[in-house]
């Protein structure tokens, strides 16, 4: 866990410094210059911070689904705590991705909200996971709540890759990688459009955010466990 | 230093972002320690 903590601190600090301080240049000559992409300009730096939040959302929701599976197999209450902890973190990162995306959209596409396929799909994801927490709080019985929400987390988890990776690529839209995008390819991966130094920094940022997620998951899970211990102790008394 | 910063304003933004990040990290580290302590207290009681 120590490596996770220090790793996330070091990596994210590095990405913040390099991502903000490295100047743009119309024709970059060295690793210490980012390309000045027309239309994006300084806003290109957003990619180091906005995309990792969306990526962490996906990771967290899939982890929630994984622990949902494990709970249904073993009926171990601790796995339910893990599943809900991850879903909560995913929800938080999902909100961050939506808001940071909206701010960026205002200055690149002219309006905070455009119902671009990706904006639509993240909105649906927020609704799906909002319903997950509503379902949890509406179920009194502990075991029934764990069973229902594990099943829900599994079904919801299956929709995540569809909404994040498939649907936005099948439809025409404003995000890079949408159908009919002249640069082709998905966002960053196949396109080969991203400069080498930006790509390295981008993957560093993804890793840093993933480690931060693991750290936050650990903290939140420990709170959930203490809470669980105290409540079950009270109900014994 | 001050003149450099007023000519390269991106670094002012950078220093502020880093201060915020440092604050958040310090908070998380302290929270982590506090929780380890609480967990130990809980164990002792049980």
C-alpha cells in the first residue's frame, strides 16, 4: 500500500508539473515542447486530467462488478462492502469527468452540453449508478441489500464498456474517435496523432490516477469496515 | 523570480495547482494515519 500511496503522489505531481509547464510550439523540436494543435491549443493539456477521470470511472465500476460476482459466490459481507466502495468512487470520478468535460466543451464546442454521444452515455451511466445507490438505501435487510446490489452491479458493469467504448465510436459525434472523425481511430489509441511526449505523460497520468483510486478505495473501505463493525456490535447489545 | 513569474504566467497557475494538490495529499496522509490509529483502538476494545 505504501508504494501505491507514494506512487500516486509522485506520478500525479509529475504530470501536473510537466502537463502545465511544458510550453507549446508550432513545430516541436525537443521533448520539452508540446505540439500546438490548431483548435485545441493550450486546451490540449486537459487530456492529462479529464480523460484519466473517465478512465478511473470505468475501472471503478468494473471492480464493483467483480466484487459483486465474488459476493454472489461466497456471500461474504466484506465483498459487498468492497463492491459498494468501488461503485461510490466510480460515481465520484464519473461526476468529475462529466463536469471537466462540460467545461472543456464550452471552449471547444461552444456550449457546456451538446448531447454528444459520449456526453449522453456518461449521463446514462450517472443515472444507472444513481439508481444503484437508491436501490441500496431502499433495502433494509442487510443480506437482501447485498444480494440485490451485487446483481445490479453486475448488470450495470456490463453496460459500462458499451457506453464508454462502443457506442461513442459507432455514432457521429464531437469527441475524437467518433464515426466519421477525419483523424480516424479511437481517442488516442489507434490514431497515432498524439505526440510522443504527450502520450508518455498521458499514460503516466492514467497510472497515477489508477493508483490514487486504489488508495482512496483502501481508505473508504476501511471506513466502511469500521462502520460495519460498530453497527453489528450495537445490534448485538 | 517575481519578474520571471509575471512574464511566464503559466508557472503562477502551476504553483497554485501544486499548492492545492499538496494540501489534498497532506490531508489524505493524515486521514490515513488517523484511521490506522482508530482501527487499532477498535481492535483493543474488541
